C-alpha cells in the first residue's frame, strides 16, 4: 500500500502546485472513512502555507440510510449551508471515497429529486468556477471496495492511482499545450476503430488543457489525477457508431462494459451493452435533460496512468485511450443541460485512427 511518505509528498504537491493554496485561503476537504488519513495530510499541508482547512465528513453508508428512509419532500429543501459556504470558500477538495456495493443501492428516483432541487445551487457554483473565484477538484481515491467491484487486486489499483498523481504536472501542461495547439481550428473529428466510425463537429469549440494546475486551467474546476485534452462537441453533430471496450464504473456504483452506441444528430439512438445494461438504463431512466446527447471528447495524455479496469478518474487519463461522454457539458463550452455526465472509454489500439478534418492526428494510439 502507499507509504505515508509518498502520500504526504502527493498532498504537499497538490496543495502547492495543483491548487496553489495561499495564506488565509479557506479550504474545505470532503472525505469519508477510507480517505481520512489523506484528508489529514492535505489539511496539514494547507496549514503549513497559512491557509484555513476544514474537513467535512460523509459516507455512502450514511447516504444510504438517509435516502432509503427520508421523505421525498425533504430532498427538495434549499441547501442553505452549502450556499453559505460557497460565499466564503476559496478551495474545495472532494475526495471520492466510495463503496460501490453500498452506493449502487441508493434509490435513483430520490437522487434525481435532490439533483433537481440543487440545480440552481450548482449553476451558482459553476459561475464561480468559470470566473476562477473558486478552485475545486474531484480527487479520486482507491478503496478496497472499488477494487473488489472491478475485480482487480487492491494493491495494483492503489499503486496505479498514486503513481498517476505523482507526476510532473508542469511537464504535463507543456505536452498538453502542444497537442491543444495542433487541434486548434479543427472543424471535424472522425474516430475509426473496432466497431467504430464516428464523426462530429467541434467547429467554434475550444480544446481544453487538463494539466492539473488550476492556475493554468481554463476554469477553476479540475479532476485529479489529471492528464487529458478535451472538448465539447457541437451537440447535434455526432453521427455514426462507437464501441467502448474498457469497463466503466459510474457514480453510485453503477458498472457497464462493452458499450456500443449509434449516434444520430448528436443523440444516442441505439445502444448495446454487454454487461450492466440494467444499471445503464436505471441511470438514464431517472436522469433528465439532454442525457443522451454527446457532451465530450477526451484524449488521455498522462504517461504514468494505467488502465485500472473501471476507475474513471484514472482510466480517462491514460495515453492511447479516448473517452466520449453524454449529458451535461455547459461548464466547458457546451450547451447541454442534463443531470448526468457519463464518460465511456475506448482503447485506441492497432487499426484505430483519429482524424482532425482530413489530417491524421492519432494512429494505433500514438500521436502522429
């Protein structure tokens, strides 16, 4: 398992490099029972630069107890404390401490009630992130339950996660920027590969450098681990088919694998799912908005990232992979309103191609 020394080094780098935490910054660190030690490491590093850290606690187990028994009318209440905190918090670190075996039992109908109730709050938060008045990140965290759900050894998942975070973010920024400049001005993207021939427009849309340094990011929101170039495609432009060979574990423990989509005018109009079809349909049925419209194309660029077998926040950063999302994309230049944003992953192996307009950009997973 990760050593205390390495965990502290990652925490120090995260506070100083990724977030650029400053004296007097108010920092909220959201953690659960499995990530408290890392939360303490982050809080210590925040204190060392003169910031004011606060650890907020929650768990899937507590959420399940509440959502199973709570009256739906209570879920419609305005999040008064969160709205108050939004006015004073400078930095938000959300550790994704999950137990998918518990989370998948959460009633999607009630979750959707809550999502709709807090939409106005999320919009307020997105405006602050867009202006960089708030620096926020969803930070993955490997748990033994995640490993069991994905059927991978926990030691391997743990090692991959911490290695992916322990990267030279300044070098990553420079590499991503070179790739982003090559893609600038592209009008059409075409992806070809196994059971895949998908074309869509990115005309007028900006490719974003996800490098993990909030000072260099376009908006105040990022994921950690970092390492991708991504864009919001024109929402009604996707046509064709795409097959995602890599497994994906969505929020609330929902898992899918072997996903095939047919897009027409930007929307998924046909799908086949080898594993997890019921989970997929449960999420989609309860979601609202343009939940089936194309939302994102992402291309992994983190050379230390390796496929975990379902941990989205790591797998989407792997070189020689792409991911396509459906649902919400307004935060980074799109127009889709939806209560979900769901990424699906594809290995760009032998025979695969990515074209920008008529120019070959990626061949067999390698940048050309």
